């Protein structure tokens, strides 16, 4: 009798909308990520050549690729809630297996 292999529940983060052709799609295990802060750190590691640290919500943001929902995350969320960091779980953020997130730049128009 063969043992059934458990399917890993994942979501993706696509940096191509921010980085263009040099961007990538990263698949992450939902159970291996402890907080949204960890997700933001991972994204920042991929775009750090283009933005200062702690600028999620100021220079870039996460959007659900399927629904267009923009996630209120990172420094702005933490500051508005008197927190040091955004330590909410993925579930608290409304993220779930199968979700596809995009990293987008914030463009200011004069």
C-alpha cells in the first residue's frame, strides 16, 4: 500500500509588475510562513536595490492578482496600530492557499 503524499498548500508572489523582465514568481508554503512581516521581508529581499527598507505601503504594495484587492500591510499598518512590526498571520490578512500576489510600485503623480 502506497502512502498518500500530503499536498503542500502554497501561494505565489510575483515581482514582475515591479521589476519587469528581471522579476520572478515565488511559490511559498503557507505553513512555513509565520507572519505577513516574513512575507514583506522576503519581497524586500527581491526588490531592495530599488527601494529603501521599511517602505511597504509607501514605495510598493501587495495586490491580489485575481481580485485586485490591495493589502494594508507593513509599516503603515503597524504605525496606525501602534505596533513595532506587522506580525499578523497570513490567515489574519486573509491570505490562503492558491492566492496569487503581485508586487507593484506606488507611483506619485504631481
